[in-house]
C-alpha cells in the first residue's frame, strides 16, 4: 500500500489546531509528520510529531 503524502519535505504548513506555521521535516509513518517551528517565547526551534490531518498548506 502506497503512502499518501500531501506535503513534501521543507514545505510550509499551517496547523489547524493553533494556526502555527511549521516546516515539514519528514514523514515518520502513514499519516504522521515531523514538523519544526520557531517558538517566539523561548526563542528556539521546536520539533514535534503531528498527524497529517491536522495540517493544511500555508499561504
């Protein structure tokens, strides 16, 4: 079964949960994406794993 990949590595995506703009790092498994974003409060880059369904393409 082929994985459906809505986003490519390095693409900017927006979280449907909190509206943060993130960058796609890699696909971990079906429907799970590793993303990174810049945290303004702590001024550092954070990474997280997010379900693909919770992301949309950023403008």
